[in-house]
C-alpha cells in the first residue's frame, strides 16, 4: 500500500495506519503517490470549486514525489487526533484546511520556471495554449483577462479559472 512512497516515509505511514486501526478508527488510505495527470485532475476540481479539499498545482504536490499520503478515518472528526499524533512523530499534517493530508517533513517542490496561465490551462485540457485560447478569446468570459495575467497573481488566476470552469459547466454540463 505504501510502497510507492519514499522509503523514509513508508514505515511511519504504516505505523500511523496501524495506530488509527488499533484506536478503532477504521482508517482508509485514499491516496499515496499521484501521477501528474491525477494531480492535474484534482487541481482542476479544486479551482473550479468542485472539491472542498485543496489540491496543489501540478508539479508542486508532495504526492507527485511520494512524500505524502491521504487517509480518512471514521468518525471523520477524529482526524484531528490522528493529525496530532502524526505531528508529534515529526510529520506534517494538513490541519483543518486539509485534514486528510499526511506528509513527510522537509518536502520542497522542485523549482521550475513559471509558465503562463494559458499554458497551465492548455496542459490541463491536453492541448497547447494556442489551440485552447485562440478560438475562445472572443467568446468565453475571462479568457482575455487570463492571458493578460500570465503568472502575475496566482489568486486572481485561480479565481478566473474557477469562473471560467463554472461558465463552461453551466453552458455545457456534459463536459463537467
């Protein structure tokens, strides 16, 4: 179950799972290492408002590198106790914002050259930025603004992305 995590994390993850089970919390691991495409999918759901749990942008998630796993317990509220235990062991827990997230300490996402918002959205759609934005620049709300933003303000970009996604879902429900 944990073999796709970095070796330094595997034993601790197994011990946390065992401890939660011994406490009668019925733990279930929902995610370990993720592919880039899986991270793209989760991030798209998050920025479009379809997921209550946060997802890091593709390439920035500890899951993509085997440094994190997600786990739920029953009752869900007991994750606070499990997270407290993980932190006492030296791990990084997602807290109230991301209570299912358990991470190995010290993870730093690789530094990559910033890419523009059109490139990110194009990649998420499996196309080039030009293929996605050229035909839409006059018809889809927010496209011209997104192109102008580039990488300047990640919060504005996330907000615009969510607005654009919601517009697509409202007008083309079969795509969502």
